């Protein structure tokens, strides 16, 4: 058997699990208020040479 020894444990490179794993992720969009948007602009989060808009709470 070929393997790699790391920290005293042997990890076999020929190991293949007989099950599958499915990962699901949930994406949540952050909505900004006009006050938050203006604060971010004041703090310099947006480049002056790029057009940025607040549409329905999303910065685009």
C-alpha cells in the first residue's frame, strides 16, 4: 500500500469512500439603507472613478 506519513498517521492515497456528500450553501444578500450607503461613501469605500448606485438596498 502506498501512503503518506504525516504526524505519525498514515494516509492512504488509494482510499475511496463508498458514499457521496452533498453540500448546500445559502446566500443571503445584504441590504443597505440610504444612511448606510452614504456612510460607506463618506468613509471611502467606493472609488470616485467607478459608478455606484443603491437600488432596492443593493449596491450595484
